C-alpha cells in the first residue's frame, strides 16, 4: 500500500475510528489509548501516504479528499474482516461473550429479563447486559453500537437493520389527564385525536412518529401537535398536567399508573407490534440464539408481558 512498508491492523483501526468520530479525544477514549498515540499513528499514515488525511484546527477535524477516499475504500473491507473473525470465533467457541439488549420501559424490561433467564439456562457461558433506552432515542443506540439488540415496536428504517419475527401485539391506549373529558369514556377513536394536542417525541424521525400519530384523522382533520417530551416520565408528567395526550401501548396502563393520568382504549388504532431488531452487519450466533429464546418464551406464555405461567417451560 505504501513505500514505507505494510500498514498494521491497529493503524487502520485508529484511522477509521478518527474518520468516524472526527475527534482525536473521543477516538482515543473509544480505543482506550492516549490522544498522543492516535495523533502519532495518523501522522505516520500521512507520511506513508504522502498526503494529509485530515484537516485539523483547534475547532474541528475533517477528512481531506484523499482521506475520505481512503476511508471509503477501507471501511467495508475492514468490517468484512471483523465480521469474518467474529463468525469464526462464534462457530469455534459456541455462544459465549457479551450480549447487550436494549429496552424501553418497565414492562418490556420484565419481558427481556424473562427471556434472559431462559436464554441463560441454555447458554450459561454468555453474559447478557440489559440497557434502558429512551423513547426518543429511536434506533440510535443500535446504530451507534451501544447495544446489540433492541426490543422495539417500530419498524426498522432501512437495510442496515434486520428484524426478528413479531413476538406479541398490544392494542393502543390514549394517555390523557385524569381530568380530561376523554377519561370518562370507555374508548376513543383516531378521529378524537384532532380534539386536543398530541404531544411530540423530541428528535424522533417523522416516519417513526407517524407510527403512533398520523398527521390527519381518517376524515382528513389535522392532528395538532403539542409540547415535546424526551422520556416516558416527561410524557406522563405533561399528560397529567393537562398539556396534551399521547397514544401508548396497553402495558402502560398496568406499569405506569399515576393518579393524574387515565388510559383509554383506542378502538380503531393500529396495534403495537413488538420485535427484536439488530444491525444486519453485526448478526452473531448470540443474537440468533437470543431471538430463538424470545420466540420460545412467547410460545409458552400467552401473556408474555406478565411473565411465565405456572408450570411453563422457558428453557
């Protein structure tokens, strides 16, 4: 590749990490090396290439055109090498190591923990760490490699993510203030969403937001949006204060009960479809085995969010 000799794998890893982070400090922290080591490696590569790979100032780091070309050439090949090594290790050693599983909310945490128990009974050498994610994070923890798997009711937005089968469905309910006129109803419809402001999840892409809240009702009335929220607790606090309404899964009425919030069934709303999702390029035997454990747990338990039934087999 260069007149100066072969480029080592660690040097490629450092270059690609800086190219992704565009920050020497964050790259060093992620790689668990010193900033000086990162800087020295990049300078060594630039000498070997014969051109600058990054434009560096006190405020920003950016790839040069040559650096961008090198990054684009190396990234897929390097990822293919990593994936091949991981597949070989998984095949040679069985299912072990660490699996990070993301979830949102109390009820889904309990479901994930039940699946973890079943999974661990089959694969005791694999450690599972569960990670709570925020509603407004969307798929960011997965795409950012903070977790390996996520339990989500949203459809994967593109080919970079792969979905497992639907594990269970939940009818939607409308979270409203306990003082709201809707709180005295036995049910509401999508048409009723136009009669109040529907809260808006902060930072969630429009296509994901539309899964719970369409822009108009079935008869064409606009659905007005209200205050933004970032977490489930912010959502419930705003609803309880009468600042707006919001569609939620049925389990919220069981696990997120508050005296100032009422939950009313949405009779014509689309159900929430819960499934496990992971990065297509990062699929492993661990992920496949965990998905199988989740499917088996659901098959043995008619109400998976409530836990295993007496005498059910979960392993």
